[in-house]
């Protein structure tokens, strides 16, 4: 048996690592003199400066979304300029109104149940004795959304059977000073308008007693 | 020293300090804004002060009423006859106000839409057309006024041509201001001043910020270091002449400046600018020292102490390294700085700032007689003020922020302000030594005189007061322009390595400065030995450089204005879904809140 001459503690000699010789940068007298190159560089920066200044001179700034493919200033100067939100953007909530100004909400708790962030708090209440709606539906005596906790998933809107809660305001929560300013109660929610400027919805509401009302009315009580 | 001269000196000090501090704050802002604008961003331009529209309207109209009054009243009062030069001034001013006002209006219409038919007509014309037509109108008016027959001035003729010209100018100013104030919307109006209010906001913020001191810092040295850094920047400006020497009449014959004399500035001075016998000359430098430039070097040298002390007193190794770097760098470059300027001093034969400026006015600007020295001096100056590419003392990548690393609040603010005040001062020094100081080409102390050699092409007499005011404006204007140009250095060049910095200073700038001195000396000897013909030829050559500056300046101004007014061409590309949404909503600019 032949014993290897190299000890096992010492690794076998490797072939030398292939090296790549990187050439020194080309130091021509022009580069070494520095001043011409500096002037050239200044010309480049100045060109950029004047091109961008020109675009701001006569209100002819590029639209940063539509025209920004060729360079130029891409800053969107909020709030004078805004990137438009798409039509189905889920913004702050609003509570829609009936024709008489009361909320469409019937306090069924579907939205607060569906809410994964548990940011909706509703306290349902019965209408007063003698009100036509008493016994059919309830109303929210308290309707509060914590917009700071909301994840803007839109499940509440999907869950609502009455089209009473919507997220079509097109607004995002502002940067307030304190947390309690993010708690929106029903007067605030009712005061917000949709993108069409309306506090109602396109979907008609059929009150009990209307001829279009599809469901049971008090007249069916006898059956 | 009389009370009047004391008050006058106080005013000069106030002007210098206010100019330096305000320019320093604005330059801090300019630095950021310019860097953003050349990197396709906007930069800080959103600081805003809301004023009631009534106040904004008053701010627009009241100065206009004052200017109009100042234009029209003297023209009528001093115009029993038809003075062609004054009439020319009035008409030219009216034309200038007209075209620039229309240009502003067209810019407003393009931004905010037209309100009436006049707006629409103004906005529909290409903006450059106003400028071109304005230039043509300037030339045509200048020729037409010369054609007005002086016989109109005869008794029984029209003796109020000057008054009419003044009234036209005043009317143009008033019309522009009134129309602009009518455009101010009701309610509160946001004033932005192109973003310069950010300088104010920054200062307020720094003053109210917490002032921290490291636990083991040297209390006294830590506190006085920012003051020592600020001090030389303010004090060196004292010897820079801000304008030509003023001549006051000695009304009360006491051979000293008194308050009566202050109100009686000499009507005219002769072409040399030297005050007549009996008049009292008053320099527009805070301290008219005959050691001028040496004083600058001496005081600027003390700037090292602030940086070194700050580095030591902070009890921080990075700060200490920064302080050491600052010290060795400033000591090294002071040598090159002093030697590079020696050639110019040999030519002028004086270190008195006023005399250096006067020499440049009589012959040629320093940059033409000492082009090599200009670049050497510029490099040394940039290193001396510790700015890019020589800002190793505060190299963020190696020693965080250098010697002012531990400073916060207004102490940090003082370092910053001092650095930028020094920067503005360095521009003023460049202007004084290499760009003719307060001189404009072909503007002699007694008026405009376009001449090359012994041939005079055009002459216009101006009063001493008018020339002095122009000189004052020219000096500050040149300083601001050079500051603006120097900021470009920062956004163009990367930082050197520290050994490269030392090598550049000692093995390149220093020998080059010595060679420059040698060559300059030989040329001076050659010229002194040359025949009178050669010497007058050299004087003509100097006049040619002045003409070059004048023509170049005008061409650059025209090129910048026409370039900036050139319409930009944009192409809409709606490829992404966001862009398509934006297109449907009319784009980013049209989108209002809530949409």
C-alpha cells in the first residue's frame, strides 16, 4: 500500500485562481487636467436643471402619470395634484340615507359580524311605539367605525343587505392629531358623500307600505 | 469720526450682516432645491404663509403706486424741456413693463385658465413672441425717440415730452399691478415666494430644537466653537467694496461727513471716479483697509479654530477625526490660495480691494488676465470652505458628519449658517478678484461709454447717484449669480479621497501657483519694456475683453429667457392601468380632492 506523501491535515495544492487583469482607467492629459472634464460635467447638470426649470415655467409640467416616460420631474404635488383613484377604490366609509334623512341601516349587525378587524360597533335600538317600522326593523342608536383599525377590505359593504354602508367616498383617512379623531360615529358617517356627491344610493329603498315593497306588510298579519 | 459717518458705518455693517445671513439661509434652500431640480424632482417649495386677499392686493398695488409716482413726478417736475435721454428711459421702461407684464399674464393664463376674452387673447399667443416683440419694440423705440425733432422743445412747441414718457411708464406699472391684483382670488391666499419660505421655516425649526450636549464634552469650548466658526465668515466681508466710492458735497465746510452732507450726494463725478477737491469720499466697504486681501487671509485662517475646537470639545472620536481633517486641509490649502492670487496682486500692484476692483474696471476682469490663477484659486477656495469635492471633514461615509457630529439645535444651525455664509463670502471674493467687483463693462463713474481703444461708439451721461446704485445692484447680483454657479460644483463632482486631496494641494496646486507667479512676472517685465504702441494695443485688447463680457452677458440672458420660454413637448402614454384611470379622470393635474 502506498502512503500519500501529503498529510491529510494539509489540503492538496490547488491550481492557481484565475485572475482577471483590470486595465487602469484611461488617464489622458485631458482627464488629468480635470478642469475640462469638470466643465463637461457641469454642462450635463446644467442641462438637466434648465430642462426641468423650463417645464415649470409656464405651467407646462409633465403629467407624472401620463407623460413621465421620457424623464422630467415625476413628483406629484399633493394636494394640488393627485393620482386619481380607480372607480372601485375602497375609501372611507359612509352610511347611506333614506329619502327622509334617516340611515338606511337596519342594525342587522351583518357588517360588524363580517368585519375581520372588528372595527365596527353597533348598538341596535327599537323604533318608538307607534312608528310604522317598529317590529319590522331596528335602527342603530350607536354606529361607530374605528378607521384606524379598519383594514379597508370591503367585507362590510359586501355583507350589507340594505346597501346602507358604502366605501365609495374616494377619500383616505387624513393624518389626524390623535386616535379618537379616527373614530367615526354615525353623524360623521352620514354626512359623507359618495363620489357622485350624493348621500343616498342608486338602489331604491322600498319602505313598508310602498306599492313596490316586495315583502310582508302589516296587512299580511292576518294570514 | 462724526456721528454721521458712524451711522453710515452702522448701516453698512447691517447691510453686510443681513445680506450674509439671509443669503446663507437661502443658499441652504437653493442647494437642496437645485439638487432636486437636476435630478427630476421638485425639492422644497411648499412652505406657505396664508394672507388675506386684501393684504395681498395691497402688497401688489401700493409699491406699484409708489414706483409710478417716483417715475412720473420727477419727469414732470424736471422736464421744462425735451430731454432725449430721460425720455428714452421712460419709453424703454414702459416697453419693458408691458412685455414682461403680458408674459406674466400669459403664464398665469396657461396655468389657471382664462377669465375673460383679454386673458384668452393673451394666452393664445406663444410666450416667446412677447419677448421677441418686446426686444424689437425696445430697439424701434430707441431709434424713434432719437428722431423726435428738438424743435418741438422750442417755445410754443411741445415742452412736455419727458413728462409724457414718464407718465406712460408709470401707467404701464400701475396697469400691470392693478390687473394682477384683480386676479388675486378672494379669501386667504397662499404665498410661497418660489419656495424660499423654506429657509424661514428651517431657521424657526432649528431655533426651537432641543440643544443636546454630550455628557463628557468640554462645556465652554463646546459652546463657543459654533460662534468661532461663524465669526470669520461675517468679519471677512468687511473689506469687500460693495460699490464705488461715494462723493458727498461738503455743505457745512467742516471737512468731515455730517448729516447735512449725507443728504447732498455729488451730482456728477469725473471719469476717473475720484471725488473733486472739497468733496468727501466715503467708501462702500465696511472697513476700507489698505491691507485688504491680507486681512481676508488672516481672518479666514481663524476659521480653522472653530472646526478644530468643535472636534475636540465634542468628546467623540469621529468628531475629533473630522476636526483634524478640517484643520490639516485648511492649513494646506491656505498656502495654495495665497500663492495663486499673487500673480494678480503683482499685476495690480496692490492688495487694497477697492484698487483691485478699480484696476479691473479700467483694464480687464481678473479672469482674463489670470485665467490659470482663477482655477487654482477656485479649487483652493472650495477646499477652504470645506465644500464638495473637498468635504472630507464631514464625509458621511467615513466619519458620519465630522466635527459638528454631536451638535444639535441652533448650535448645529450656527455651523451650517457659518459654512454657507463663508460660501457666500467666497463668491463675493471671487467676484471682487476675478469678475470685476461692482463694475459693469463700459459703465464709467460718469455714465455709459462704449469705447474700444480711442474710438468711442456710444456715450450716455448718468448722475453719480444712478451709477452708484447700479454698482451696488451689480455687486450683489454678481455675488448671487456666482453663488448659484458654485452650487453646481457640489451636484457635479464626487468627493475626493483624503490622500488625493493632500496630493492635489501640495503637489499640483502649489507648484502650479509658483509657475503662474514666474510666468506672470516675466510677462509683466516684458510689457514694461515694450513700446508704447504695444501697450496701447494691450489696452485695446482689454477693451475687447470688456466687450466680450458685455456681449456674452446679453447673449446668455437672451438665450436663457428664450430657452426657458420654449414650449415643452409632451407625449401621453397610457400603458398601465393606473395611467388609463388617470387618463379617464383627466390626468393628475385635473384631479381634484375626493375624485
